[in-house]
């Protein structure tokens, strides 16, 4: 049996019941996407883009595509997971279980007129023409994205009308309930001219069983729109998390991405944005922590296709035990993209001799009159800084923990909303060595 055959059989079984199955353009897109995945298979180290993160081991694993309905007996456990995550925050909360919208667990809050947060499945069934221009094509991304295109039937559909400003963050929560499940989620965010919102993706665990989470989030920013996307990846440490975030930016728009990766045994994040008009701005900011034998990979592309664009890109990794972190970032300045201003930097802190970091920042410049710079560092805790703290009476363990926190804090400071900074801080401290003591110290400092 070929590695693709289980997916072919699952598609044959599931396709007739997927949302929008009777929509011709969607059915054809799904079919072509499956054919592409069958032809390409899981990426391997033979591909330059995947040389540090082969997925061939997934051929040896068996996954099930879960049915849409969650198990009723798990409702109480799921509610406990969601309530613990919400922490009493009213906001706008939409919850998805095994990739399907769970209205009983969601608390959408009161959105301003002209803002909509809906289930993508409902849109595909009732008004598929609203999603057609934003859904994506079978040829997008790498083969895992094609597999998502074939199977994705639900996720969030966020539509912001012209000039609408959503003050409170829109939280999208994704929980895997079924063991050995393959969950394919697609989120579409459409921000019309001048609209503004912050979208927060939470990927959290309800169990410690193996899971395949394959997520695609597509964001369309019209003229002068401002969209911030923040992702908390806290999947089970037996999970594989594959994600693609793709933004399309029109004139004068601003897109910010914050990728916080603290879970999964293997996580791959592809983050891409393209400047489709003059004067675009983007911020790509990432922080990840890996320990044990966990592996996190960030691949990014910023396409400066038009003049007067500004991009800032900063990724930091904290690596302990035998953890491995990978960063590959590419900034492309197209011919004619004059007055581009781009900075890219990645820094990695190794807490053990077994930890490993791979960094590959890249600039491709085909235009004059630009300001571009990139840099990368991989190193251990600064011994002079450690000596300074110890000379002030702080023991070695606490000194190391404080310096590790200081390294991470710079990434968290770029998150502009205090409540989300607080969430990010708690998520990281729950993983860091000495995190509980650090949390108490930080609380005392205010």
C-alpha cells in the first residue's frame, strides 16, 4: 500500500459530506489538491526547503479524519479546557473541536456592525461565493497545504467591512479531541479598506495522544487595513503541527504576525506575506521553546513586490536538552521596489550541549535605493552577564533563569496588547526551567 493510499481512501469516504461538497469550484479545487498530494507525498530532506524537517516519518503513522460531531461525553472536559484558557476574558471567542465549530463552547461576544466571525463550513454551504476569492488554490504552498486544501471543511471566516475597527481580540480556539486524528482547519480573514482587528489562534490539547494538526490561515488586507495575527501553539507533545499563514497586502496596509511555539513534538510554520501595493508594512515576530527531542521550524517569505515597503522580522529560540530549532527567512525585493526598508534577525539561546539551532537568513535584492540588513546568532548564556548577577549575590540557577527570561522578553515586548503579552508570558514561564519562581518574582515586580 502506498503512503498516499490511506488519504485517498479517506477522501473518497469523506468528500461527499464535506461542507460545500456540491459547489463545483470547491469540489474541483479539492480534487486537484488531493491529486497533487498523492503525486508529491510528504516532504523529505531531499527538498531544500525541508532539508532540516523531513516529514517522511508520517508515512509510518496511521491517522483518522474525525467526524464533525464531538463526543457528547467529552463536553465537560472540553468546557474545562476552554474555560481555563479564557481566564474570564469576555472578548470574542470561537471554539473548534477536531476542526469543527462548537457553538456550545463558543462565546462570540458583541461585535461592532460590519464585523463577522462565522464558521467557514456555514459559509461554504450557504454562500460559497463569499469564500471563493479567498479560499486558495490547489497549487498553494507545499504538499501539506495541498492535503489541507483537499480535506479542510471548517475553520473561522472573519469578515471586516470597510473602516470597521474591532477593539477586543478575536480568539479562535482549536482543540483536538480524538486520538490519532488528522485535523485540517482553514481560516479566512478578509479585512476591507481601513479595517482593523487582532486575531488570536490558540492550539491547545485535551489529551496527550498523537495528533496531526494541519492548519492554513489566509489573510487578505485591503488598502490601509491593519491586521495583527497572534498564534499560540501549545499542542500535545506527541502532536505534529503543520501550519501555513499567508497574507496578501494592498496599498498602505499593515500586517503583524506573532508566532509563539511552545508545544508539539514537531512543528513547522510557513509564514508568507506579499506586498501588492505601495507603502505596505509588516512585522514577523516569533518566539519558540524546545526541549526533550522536540523540533520547531519557521520558514518565512516577505515579498517586497512594490515600492516604499517596510518589513521587520525577528525570531528567537530557546533550546534545551536535545531540542532543535530551525529558522529560514527570505526577503525578496523585486525589480522596481524602490525605497524598501527591511531588517531580518534571528537569535538562538542554547541551554544544553545537545541542543541544536539552524539559521538561514536570506536577502534577494533586485532593486536599487533600498535599505536591507540581516543577521543571525547562536550561542549560550553570556558568561560575563552570569558573573555579574552572581557577584550581586544571586545563585547560579536563578541567574541563568533570569538571563533566559531577559532573552525571551524582547520578543514578548513586541506584542502590542497588554492582555496578550500577559498570556504569552504565562505560556512561556510554564515551560522554562525555574518558570514558577520567575513568575512569582515578576508578579512581585508588577
